[in-house]
């Protein structure tokens, strides 16, 4: 028993200084890493680097420095770094096979950073979802929907799918289709629609608005109508023009067809 106690005492005497030094290195190292990442962010910001890329690179630098710090701490505990490197490599292979999806997401994040199909603040549509880009991280991208829900999309699928960016261009085209009855005067209807589009303060004069008879439907004559607006005015114009057209058609006595239901009573 005394032999084991002596052995235990020897281990404590031998490893206590190493553990204390390793713990000190860990605490100081984490503090230094925090300062380095903060300094890197400040330097990137001063250099005019894109905000999206700043966040991504800061996260990458932070993780890389933490991995180096862990290796340093383990080395101070007396573990051979060469053996540790071999263990890390073997573990990395196993984890890599198990986490292929996560690696694909990481690669997707890198591709997004390189090709920049969107940036923070852009309104995009991707993977059946749409919203404003809130954050681009190493593995995922976060969107905020118009009704303030957060959507998290893996970067792997995001980078490999179709992306519609509504914020890239300064202007957008607002499209409408209005149907009127077959008894309606075509010229009068077109003049009415043109008047609404040309008089709206948010619809641009160039390119010019357009009104065309697009279809002779089953129960209506359909006019394809479009106007160009600044991207930030899209929804305002969309809603206002719909309301103004309904009111103007009613005032002009132009019929807007709608489905009718006929009830047949066989007992009569």
C-alpha cells in the first residue's frame, strides 16, 4: 500500500507543475486569441474588406488558433506532439468520414466567400426559402424572413442550388395581369391602366411602363401590365397599383369578371 502511495505522491509532484503551467497557457492563450481575432477584425475593417468576409475569416482564424493552443497545452502536459499529430490525423479521418455533410457545408461556405453570390443585407430566395441575409457562418447561412422568422440553411446545399438575389440590381420590374369583361372597351381600358402607371410617383419613366393585351381568356380579356421601380419600392408599388386599378375600373364602369355558381334544382 505504501508503495502505491509513494508512486501516487511522485506523480502528483511530477505533474502538478505541468498541469498548472498548461492551465496558465490555456487561460492566457484564450485571452490572446480573443485579442488577435479582435485585432484582425479591426484591420480587415480598416482595409475595407467585405463585412461578410470579415466574419467568415475571423471565425476561421479563431478556430485555427484554438487548435494550435490545444496542441501546445497537450505538449506541456508531456504528451509527444508527433504521437498526438498521428492521433489527430487518424481521428480527423474518422471524423471526416462521419461528418461528410459538415465538410461539404464548410466547402460551400468557402465558395460563397469566394464567388459572393450574395452579401449581408441582401434579400435572396434559395432552397425554397426567402429572406434577408442576416449572417454567413462557416457551415450555415442565416436568413430573416419578412415576418421576422430566422431560417438556417446549410452552406453545402445553398452553394449547390439556385440562388435568386433581389438586391443585386438597383431596379426591379413589377408585373400585373388584370382581367376585364369581353364587353369592355380595349382602348379605354389600356388608357386607364397607362394613366395609373404613368402618374404613380414611384414608377420610373425609363424604362417606360407597358400595357399589352396578353390573352383572350375563358371569361376575360387579360392585360399584361408592367412598370419599373427602385428595388426598395417594389412592394409599395405592387400593393398601391392593385388598389388603384380596382378603384379606377369600378369608377369607369369596366367589369372585372369573377366565377359564378349556378344552382340547378332537379325537383322543379
